[in-house]
C-alpha cells in the first residue's frame, strides 16, 4: 500500500503537473501560473471517484485500491500545494495587485509580513496540538452525557471554528477544515464523527457544488466552444495517458488499468478551491480562472460517461476475456451447495467440500480471486451474491445449502435476508464477523453460524498450552471445554443484548464494554470441571477417610 | 408411567440394518426419548452436566449399541467414564441414580448358540456384559437382563422386523411397569419375557 500511495500517487501528481504545466506555459502562461495550473488539474475528484467505485463494488479490486492510493496522496498534497501557491505569485501576471502584499487587519490591528507568517504557524500548531491531545477529552466528556446531538454539534463547532481561525490569519478555510479532519482521524471517536457528519457532508457538498456551478461561466462554452472543448479533451487525454502508463508500470493490467485511468481522468473539487485561492493570490487572472473552472466542471460531469464508455465499449472490444465484466452467466448446474464469498475464509471450506466430491457453485465479486481459482480448476463465478438475480441463476432453487462467507457483514446480512425471503427451503450457514453480526444472525435464526476467527484462534491457544508444558490431550480437552462454554456464553449474551444498546459509546469503548460483559458472563458460568471423572483424587480422599475412620473404630 | 431415555451409540447408524429398525420401532413412543450420541458428540466431547440432567429426568435408561468386540462402541465407554462421576453416580454422596433401571440393548452377529457352547471355553453374553452390570450396580441401579438381537448378519427383513417389534413391546412394558423386577430378572434376556 505504501508503495502505491507514494510511488503511484506521487508520480501521478508530479508527471501530470509537469505535463499540464508545460502545456500551460506553451499556451502563454508564466512559469509560476503554469505550475499552479498543473498542480490544480493534476488532482482528481475524491468525491466522485470513491462513490462511483464503491457503488460498483470495485473498492477491493486492484483498480479500486490503486485509485484510492492516488486520491489519498492527492488529498494529502493539498496542504503543501496551498502553501506553495502564494510563492508562485511573484512570477505571476498581475503580481502588483496580489493581496498578500497588502496589510491585513486582524482584530482591528494591522499586521503584515513576518507577523502574519508567525501567526499562521501558531494557529496551525495550535490546531494540531488541540486536535491531537485535547479534543479527545472533550469528546469523552460529551460521549458520557449520551446526547448524540451535542456530539454532532461539537464536531461541527470544531470544524467551523478551525475554518474561521484559518481564514482570520489569511489561510484558506478549506485548508483549516482539512487539517482538523486529519487531526480528528486519529481520534478514537472518528467513526462516530464520520457517521454524525455524514448528512452534513451530503448537504454541504451539494452547497459547494451549487456555488461552484453558479460561478462557472457557461457563456464561455457558447462563445468559444472550440477553445473550451479542445482544452477539455486534451486535459482528459493527458491525465488518462499519465494514469494509464503509470498504472501499467505499477502492475495494473487490461480492464483494471483502463478503469483506473478513466476513473481518475477528471479534475477535482479541490481544483475549485485552488482556483479561487490562486486568483486571490494573484497567481492567475480572472480570464484563466473562469476557463479552468469550466474545464474542471465539465471534466467532472464527463466522468460517468467515460466510465460507461469504458464498460460498454472499450472493455468488450479490447479485453474480451478480461475479468472485469458483467456478471457471469451460470449454467443451471443443480449443485447442492452455493458458497457466496470465496476469499480467505471460503476457500478452505470450498476445498474441503470439493475434496469430498461435493459440487459447489461459488460466487465471488473479486475478479482477482476468480482468475486464480479458475486457473486451479475451481468453478467460480463473478458477481455480487446480494443480488436476487445472481442468486437465482446460481441455482438457489435447487440447492440445499447456502454458505455466506463474505467478509462484509452488511452484505452478509443482505444475502441472508434475500435468501430467507425467496428460498425458504435453503439451509443458510453463515460466517460471523463479530458480536453484533452474531446477534443479527441469531435474530434471523439462520441454520448455523461460526465466528470466523474463533476456531483458529482457539487452536493456536491450545498450542500455547502445550508449549507451556501441558500435555497435548489435556490442552485439547481444555479447548473443548472452552468451546462448549463459549456456546453458552454467546447465548447468554444474546439474551442480555439490547439493554446496553442505547448507551452511546465510542468504537473502542464499545469493544471494551463488550469484552467486559463477555468476561463477566464467563465467570458466571458454572465452573464444573468437565473431565473430573478422570481425576481420581476425590475417590482417593474418600477411601482414605473411610480407612481412617475404620481404623479408628477398630482401636 | 416411567420415563425412558434411550441412548443410541452407533457410529454408523445409517448403514446399520438392525439398529435403525429398532430405533424406528420406538421412535415417537410416549414417554420415550431417543438420543443419538454419535450425532450429539461427533467430537467425543461429552457435555457431562447435560448428560447428568438427562439421567435425573428419567426413570429408566437404555444403552442401545452394537456389540463391538464383546463390548460397546468407544463413545459409550467415554460416556461411562465421564458422566458417572464420583459424588454423583457413586461414592458416599453419589446417589443420583439410586433405584433407576438400566437396560442394555445390543445387537451381535453371533448366534445365541455360539455364545452358549460353554464346552469350547467361550463366554456367554451375560458374562461378557459383566463390566456394564457391575458398573451400574456400583451406581445403585437395577441392571435388567439385556435385550439382545442375535445373528444380525443372517437375519432377513422379516427377522429384523420381528426383533424391532419385540423391542418396542419390551420398551412399552418397561414404561408402563407391567412386570415386577423379580419377574423380569428370572430371564437371561429380556427378550424372553414376552413370548
């Protein structure tokens, strides 16, 4: 992952920036403006790409992973880019009116030059320190109140406050928000925060795009369509070529690579911020900025079309046997078992079944897995098992057992619900991911489930005992006792679960409290020694007592 | 009415001709419950507390199994070793099973005559079952004459049906307490009780 983030991500940014910069300079921009334009156009749209890939279920594939790496690197580099842009101002066209040379007023005081830089540093350091060390205590106190609304409000306050603070010292508010995001990512409450901010994200993103949309001068497209369209297509072409070649270089093949290149070939929302920022700093002029805004916006709008083009036209033509494709057509085979999810977990079970001559229809949505498995001779089909049509064509009607072995619990439950609704005759056996998932499965009364890590963890634990000097059989029996006891504990916990659900806890706390309840229930289970019969000590004791009393009696 | 728990110890029940039929003959009888032990404990990990609970809930216990090597399949031995705990089943304070009846229902390939030809130095079924009898006596239980299906390899369908019918009759009689212990103990096999 590190290699793809810094290698692929870094190269993409540098190469795209240089190429686009060179073109900009050739088209008459100064060196500084050219570099700035290169930087802003090298960025792709995180919002569009991640959502699209997620919708298509491609995030776990090579192309999804590579896209994610590139986007991550781009997002990280926004901070230094924001710092860099003012430096280009001196070589820019209208340097004379650049506001950074004007005195700013903060709190009624006129502040210039070094003082401002110093204040920036102080504010950034302050935000980082507060974010890293203080905020978690605040959140801890708030979480303890159990009021969700206050939690959300605090998160928003934090974001808005940082943004305004940054604005006050002359930095971009976007940078501030971004910085606080990075800082909060280390917080134990980050999943709660993410969930809380989610609705605002959608809303504000909407606002952002509306304002950007409103600032786009579509008149330009009508007045000089040739200029705009040729810029647009050469922009996309340059980005596509860079991505395609780099992708190839980093091991992406065929359809994965074209998908990767098309997905990231647009401009991103950060470009809007950067355009505004560099206009404000006088790096570029109004004419260039409106052209840039229009080109970026159009390229974003084109993304879905490009991906469609890739899916429908380029893939079928160029990579007919490629693994990125429509769901496989599954011949009606009447296999008794369907295995949904054939990753690390499903594969052992699949081998076991096949070794015993049991035919299984295997569904998986990771094409990389499928190619490998097919090579070895497994019958594996590509597709998302939580879709009704795929389950139907996999032969759910004739099958006896459905094994749900996917590693995503939401998908897992979706498959279970779907199967229970449509195929009541199917026995459903599920790989359980965690406690919550187990409860959900107990709610649904599936025919069987196994915690995916339980057995392997327990058997390694058994080995720990033998290495501590326990004899093998004893360790084995102790594991058996524990397994039996675990079954009771799970059902015990299931009965109590729901009581604590209303408590609002951070992820880490939630796990800890789960553990606490688990261990408590563990202690309450009677400590009957399973194998006490083999231990003759109680008999010996009794006989010795008898002996004693009889010898006392005879005295 | 006595409650009867039949513990079936057969590692390959689906291939057995006789034991399957015997099971089917008593399945669903009122007051009679069946436990397929190899099904419940495929890993030989017997839930001791659960088994003891079953013992406490019933008045008559049946061990039904093929007569492997003049004895039982190994899971029954494991069961005896672990479930009949000191302090529960025997010992000064172990009186949980006192007065309960216990029946062995076994099937064997050998014919009855084979086991009875004492001149060749062989042992009778009753002699061979002595460890089970002695075990249950130590638990203060009443060991009943066993129900034995002989010559299973030579039995035809009709013979098996007949044995199964007899088994059901015996189980029913024990459940309803039709015969006194003295009456039953007169016979070498409980099969002979009903002729």
